C-alpha cells in the first residue's frame, strides 16, 4: 500500500515556506510515511531547473531525490525513498456566462519533458515566472483542451472543489455543474479533489459526482504540512499505475482526510466578528453578519447544501473507504498544555518518530501499547480515540481553521492539567464565537427575508442587474425620436453613456426595415474599425445574417476613401511612415530647413487638412516638392486619401453610380471630423436624401488632427432646416461619477450640460494620492488584485477581513488610463510582477522600429505584389540591400516560402517562424508585434487594422500571445467610445493633465474635454490617482461625491497584512 500526496507547492509559490525544496520535501515525506509526493509548481522555470538538477528517474514517470541531496535524519527512519511525480496547480480567473470565475486546477504529468512542453505553451498565455501557481485569464475548458492536445497522458483534477473563492463549485466564483465549466470536455474529467473542508460523505450527497474518483491532497505550503490529506493506493509503482488509479479507481483504495470541520471554510461566518454559523442559521440572517451587516463568507457545508440532491447521511454504495485523522503534533499538544507549534511538542514528536517510525504508521497502524511506551498514557489515549472517531468537532469558518477536541473539560480537569487541542486563547475565541450569534437579535427585515428564502443557487458577489438591464433594453422617448426622425439633416447630440451607438444602429435598422431603404443606398461612417465591426455585427444580428448587411457600406473615413479610389481605377500604394520620414528628411536637407522630419510631416498634414495656421513654417515650395516625390512613386498618404476622394466627387459630381451609396449618410463621432472630412460629408451627401450625424461637442479631443468642437455650429449654419435631438439620460455611470465629470466639463464655455443619471447611487469617486509615479503604479497593481477579489486565497481572505464586500471583477472589467504612452512602461512592469494579465491598446513607438517596419513591409508586398515601395523598404530595412537583381532573388526566396504559409497559418504562427528565420529573437519590437498578431485570423486583416485602425483598434498582449481575459491599458485618447465597470486613471497631476509639452501652447479646454472623456468611461467605480502636485482639474470635482485616500495606507490599521512583491519596490 502506498500513500500519495499529489497537490503541494514549492518555495516559488506565494506565501510558502523557504524549505519547500526537493531535499526537505523528501525528508518530510519520509517522516510522514508518504510514498509518492507531487513536485508542485511545474510551470515555474526555476523550479523545473532545480528538479532537473536534484531528481533522477526511478520507475516510469516517477523520480527520486539524488543520494547526494538526501538529508540524513534519524526522525525520518530508513524508509524507502519517496517517489516524486511532476505536478502543478493553475489558477484560472476569467469571465464566463457573465460572471467572474476563479477555479484552480491540479495537473499531473508523465515527466519533466511534458512539463517543459506545457509550460512553454502556457508562457504564451500568461506570466508563469512570478508565481509557482500561475494566474491565467484562461477558461478551464481551454486549459484542459491545451493539456490534452499536448500530452494525452496528462491528468487533470479540479482542485479543492468546494473552496468558496477558487474552485469548481465555489460559492463566490464557481459553477453549479461540472458541465457548465468544462462543456464538451467534461468526459475527460475523471477525478475530483475534495479539499480540506469537505470529506467523501459530503460529496456523496451530489449524485452528479457519483462517476468521479474522489482524491484528497494536502495543498501543503510547507513540508511539515505534507499528508494533511492523502490517497491510499495499491498499484504498480509507476506513473501509469497512478494514472489508472486516478482515472478509473483501479488501485485507489481510499483517502486520508482532515475532519472537514477542521477546514477553514466549513461553516458560514464572519471572522472579524467571531461569528460561526451553520447553513440554516446563516439563512436566518439572509447571508449577512448580524453584528456588522456585511456579507457572511459562505462555507462549504452551505454550498453543498445548495447543490445536494440527497439527504445528509446518505452512503454511496461501493464508495471507497476513508479515514479521518488529525496531525500527530496536534494530538500530542492535547496532552501537555502547549500549542502544536511549541518546542515541547516538537521534541516529543521527533522522539516518537525516532522510536516508532513514520507519522502515518503511528496514527494508523501501531498497537496503542507500543505507542504508550514512548509517548505516555495521554497521547496514546488521544490516538486511540482518534482512530475510533471519538472526537468533538468545532467547525472552521471564514478562513479560520476548525479544531478537534479529544477530551472534554471534565476529563481535562482530572488529568493533571492536560488540555484539549484548544489553547487558552482559542477557548476564549470559541466562547466569543459561540455567544455572538445568540447575543444579536435577528433584524425584522432580515428575519422576514430569511423565512422567504431557501438554500439554493450560487452566491453572487455583485448586485442584481436584471432590473437595470431591463431599463435599458428599450428606447427612451429622445432615442426613439432620433431613431424614427425623418428630415433632410438630423443632428443628435449624445452625451457620454446616453446610448449613442444603440441609437445609431437602431436608426440604421429603422431605415432598412421600417422604411425599406436599400442597403446599397446607405453609408455609415464610424471613427474606429471596432465601432464599424460592432455596428455590422449588431445589424447582422437584428436582420438575421451577413448577406443583407454586406451590401451596406460601413467603415472609417480612410477605409471608405481607400475603397472608393481603388474601385475608381486609381493605381496607388499607401505611404509607409518610414518612407514618408525619409522623403521629408531629403526635402529638409536639400532646402536646409531648420525643423525635424516629424514636425515637417505634421505641418504638411495640417496644410492638407486646411489648418493653415499650424502649417506656416513649411514653405510652399518644400510642400510642393514633397508632394511631387509622392506622386512620382504613386504614393498617397492618409490625408491624400481624403483629398483625392474629395476631388473625385467634385470632378464627377453627376456620376450617379458613384453617389448611389450615399443617399442616406450616417456619421458617428461627428465632433472629431476635420475640415476635409466635413467637406467630404457635404460632397458625399450632395443630392442625397438624409444626413444623420451623432456626437458630443464635449468629447472633441482631436484638434491636432483638425477636429473642431464648433463643427455642430457650422452644421446648423449650413443646414438651417436641421432637426436637433438631445440625448440626456445616462445609462452608463453612477450619479457620483456623473456629478464629478460634470463638475469638470462645466468649466468650459458652452450651454448648461444635462446628463440625467439612470443608475442607482454607487460608491464615491476615489481620489488617491501616491508619493510618486512608482507608488502610483504599485497602487494600481494592488488595487486590481483587490478588485478581482484576490489573486490567491490569502488575498481573497485579506480582502474579506478588511471589509471588502464589493462584487468581484474580472480582469476585462478594468481599464487603466493615462495621458501618454510613456506612462505604460513602468505600469506594465508592476502588473507583470503581480501576475496580472493585460492588453495594451494604442499605437506605440515600437511600430516605427526598422525591424518592425521591414517585417510589415515584407508581408504587405506579399499580399500586394504591385506595392513596389513595400518590397523596396523590406529589402532596405531587413537585409540592408538596394532593390536590384541580386537582392530580388533573396526577397523572392523568402516570399516563395511565406506566400504558401500565409494561406494556411495565422499571423502569430507566421511571425514565430519569421523571427526564427530572420534571427530577430533580440528585437523586442518584433516580439511586441507578434503579441499584437494574436487578435487576428489572417495577415491581411492584421495589416489592414494596423493601416486604418485608430488607437483603440490596435491591441497588444502584455507579454503573452493568447487572447484571454485581461486588464486594458490605454491612453485617454484611445479610450473614447469605450466603457468599463472600473476605471483607474493614472498620472492625474500637473504637467500631465493638462499636458505641458513645452512645444506649443496648452489648449486647456480640449485637455479638460479629454479628462472628461476618461472619467465618463467608468460605469461603477472611478479612481483618480495623483502624486506630487495634483492636476488643477481636480479642484472642479465636488467634494461630496469623492473620498480621499493615500496609496499604500491600510484601510484598517489594526489588521495585519501579507507582504507583496511590491513591498520591496517602494522607494
């Protein structure tokens, strides 16, 4: 018979002992009498390296510690060397079926090679370096699928399936059924880990678990905790034998269990108020602490009661045997009046091991008489009672371990002062706990509610949003007026969160379905590719398919113009930024102009956009020379796309085919159009039937691109018969967020703003002051940890103790906003150290690096062989070669290979091969480009989005290549048009908001609008984080809707805390 403990952790996991090394795991396995011990943490590279160094193969798939590393110790006896099997635990935090899920999984592998293979894959998904138990925003279904694809011999076990915060059936973030979590892969789950707070009889109450093997493990965070729970095996000593036992039950004889009451989440309760309640008692208080009113932590017993379809006491026919034990030091402690951690108990424990053998043999097998000769009468009596199950159980609750008593008080009084497993302090604690519930009367409203409720359903950490969703499902009168309006020109002023997108899409739908407009007569212009995609998807959903909607033109100004010019027969290629810069430098050098190329190009663009004032320093002759260069090479820049399209319509004004698609023109984000785009709108809709524009002058934030908030005034001047409708009901943000944002924007000129909140009151806007930029970013990382309810069990427990009753968020609920891209660099470092998955949205400087530009040009040339500029630039930037016959053969050889691969492989795979072939492993920019590519199905889509996409269209995974649930990092500009339940805005300080660049005057009104845009992205929670000298804009926020705090300060100064990685980084 073998004893196996398969779920443990190394010293590389958070909150573990530094003794969690192969040497000490081997030592304690021998002391305990454990034959097979899991390595734990196989994903951590340093731990795998240590295992490679210190273990050597034994039986198939098993390892032993090398002799030179074995610790000689008489307390460990001469037992056979324990076997190691490669194991690890993965923490998955993700969103599924509109709820945040936090589930832990135990994985067993047939060897270190398999561990290396799976780890390499997981490293492309998330950070596996910062914690031995990595946190991934990865659906458990997908994790299981990846594991099976890479190694079919792997074993997957849902970990401690009842733990409230991190498990399959967890009350706060789990599922109600196995199938809900694993879907079609459910048949590949064969075993369940019961966890410390449940035992087999509790699991027998669910008929849905009858077909699964029940296994138990210690989840030890220190070697001395090995074997708290374990498995009894009678099998061939090999990985295959272990696999058969776990997957089929053949050879699995039973389990060694904690008493479930000892588990720290067995009963319901509130640790801070010393309140422990049974499920039925908790129901009387409607799940709230009657002492302080906060939510009770729902225990395993309650959760089992919710899901059970059998009565308590049911015995499953043919079930495996199990034994309930208490660690030997705790039994010894009951006999000497000291705690289990005292030196006297430790000395007696080691004495018993030296004289009698392993701990399990003492607790389970040795005759009591033999034990008594070494331990004395009382300890021997305690072991006898333990074997017979004669124990008094006091359940654990809300993170507090339960306790087991072997002697009652009368016996103790007659045993020379011998005490129970409780110390005096613990007895006093119990006394308070037992009397707390009785001392508090059940409030009437809770009592009535409790009578109406029955135990059932999953505990939801958040509020009920059904009523809110129902409120927003229809159109309000103003929206309906906008949707059904019939007028030559319709102007909809839509403030943030007033349902702008819904109104725009509904208007398009009404035109198509309600008024019978043909899709070929309609064009919708959006500001971003994402908005165009969302509009198309919504219309497809409402109209029942893609075919009808595909005939309607939907896109950004630039993508629509590009399409029009190509269809008109114009031959051109789009200018590459590097080529534009080179051309600009040539013009500047020839004319000895005193300005950098970047400024030259910015002023050329201003001239094309009609912003003559901003274009003053570029001489007309230099401008014309630049344009001649582009024309000679048949190149158009982005401004030329618009101008050439405008000229085409002006010259072919009577071409009905050209104008057909613009009879009904819809324009989104009207406030951000430039003068050229305004002229395009006029020209496109000349002779048209209807023009529908929607936007908000208070969100005009692109003056540097030529946009002007006064475009609405110009529209009213040019179209005096205009119909104007205002949307004022805000469905997005809480009243506190709206009042704070309104206080800011009201400082700008203009009519009184009206935004009427439709949400119930929420939490105040939090103004957080840090000591510096590093302190700001560390606070952000810790706050994200808090918002998701803790990244591990210690975090989750800490947040409960500090009274954090807020609903748990998923990573994708959270956005971190900042003024400049530079601010993201330090922020990314902090998030990586905390193991928080993230995505960076926006154009970054690395896109201009030669290796990145050369790579993009190479694939552009493959997709469009006529693009000679892209071909020439790829040769120049990658191979440092001119375009000639010799270099052409080099390019053609690479093109031949990748043209074939491009037809069948996704961009991510293409770039992985490209990096290897071109020896670009040291190019960080190319690695970031690969991180962008994971969001796209093919290279054409990827390049198209990089070409025409706005800030929010362009995303990069933070150090991973898998599109999993992540926090979003983006600039304030990039956030426009988006919304998030939680927004954290960094750098709200003087010099950044408003931005003081030193190169040009501050447009304070626009900077204030930009700040307003960022604030109004928040739905439920808004945190404004500052340091040094706060932004002057903060003065306009009403004090009554804010709360002020200092970063890093404990909310409850009396509470202890777990050290974070960042505690060592603080300045």
